[in-house]
C-alpha cells in the first residue's frame, strides 16, 4: 500500500529582484538614443553657416502653435475684451509710399522730379534756375550749378554762400521724407590752382562734404547718406569746353532703391556667388566626414596573417618539373 502512494514533487520558484528584469535596459537604450540624437544635432548646427542659422532662429522666434485671438471676458458673459485703441496711422503721401519687396523703386522718379521742380520754384525763386533735376537710370539727379551773378560757392573755396546753403538745406528737407539713399558729388572745371598742393580733387571733395553738412542740417537722415565723393574735372557737363565755369557744380543723386532693398540686393549677390562656388550641403558634408572616418578605420585595421600550410602539403613535390 505504501508503494502505491503518489509521489509529490514540490518545485520552489525563487523570484529575482527588480534589478534582474529587462525594463531598465529599454530605458537605458532610449536614453542613449536621445543623447546620440542630441549630440548629432549639436554637431550639425555647428556646421551651419551663420546666414542659415539666423533664418532658423527667426523662424522659431515667430512660430506659435496658438492662434492670435482676442481673449474672452468671463465676467461679462463671454464678451470680447476690447483691444486697446491704436493710434491712427497717418496716411503717407503718395510720393513717399514705400514699394513692395523686390527691386521696385521706392518712389516714382518722374513724380519726384516734378515735385522737386515745383517746390524749388515756389520756395527758392532766386536760385531755382541754377538747380536742374533730371531722371537717370540710377535715380533722380539734382545738379546745383554755377552762376556768375550769384554763385553758390565762392571761387576756389569749398564754403557755400548764404543762398547756396539755404538752397542745399531746403533740398535736404525735401529728401528727408523719402526712404531712398542719397549720394553727393563735387565737380570743378579744368582750371588748376597756381602753385601749392591744393588741387581740384581736394576742392571738389571739400565742396561735396560741405554740401553733405548742409543737407543734414536741412533734415537729411544719416542713414540715407550712401556716399560723398569728389571728381575734380573728370566729368564735365560740357566735354568740349572743360574750362567752362558751368562745369562747377554739386550733384545730389537720389537712388532708386531704399537702404533695405540695397541690403537685399547685396545679400542676393552674395548668395549667387556662393551658389557659383557650389558649396556642399550639410548632408554632403556629413557623408564626406563619415566616409573619411571609415577610410581611416580601414587603413588602421591590421592585416590578418595567412594560415600556415599543412605539413603533408609541404612535403608534396611540385608538379611539372624539378
């Protein structure tokens, strides 16, 4: 009877601690993946050119996942909270209306020409005959010329007369309302100074600088000024007679483009120059770096020795001769 009893075998299953599980491996793998992605991102950002990086920064500064809506005032049953009253924006004159982005003129040249001619004839009747306004490819050019009866500059002197200063200041006031940039040029006739080191180059440059000061006194903004230069007698109004005193003049060029459009044009030219060079993209640079690392690793790998031949094969005589 004792032999027929069932044999009971008890198996004791011992549990392991939490550290012996596999969950921590998953978390550790996620952490390492995130760290690898982070450092890869930092490395790629360090290779981005400053222009592209600035564009990315500007995008994230302006980006928002929320719509810009007016808040609701729950105390008034969900009524809209009125926005603060905004000051009325003064209507800009059609003459100074800025153009759209691109390379369109900020002001219509013909309209500016007629406006200046009308203003000069009304406000400067004494000298408006000496001031000529023309439209060129570069912009609107204002020429302040010479008159024997009432010169704007004393002969051989860079200083403006009282009427000359008044005229240039008035022009500066008119141009201060424009967004366009301005260039000031000085010109002389071909008569040279007798003796001394002072030449027509110094005189034309000094007159242009004097005109610049008068323009700024009239209201021209410092950011509008693009260039001040003297040309001596190299660009006469009357090429057949370079000694003609009417070649003495101050030229004020109102460019067709605004400072921002000039900057955009410069950036476009820089971008075109970079495109000509065919600079590699970030992906191409990364691929080239990885390929270089792999090639270095292949060169650094030691060459495996060839397996030794079997002794039996070594004793066999070579076939086909001694």
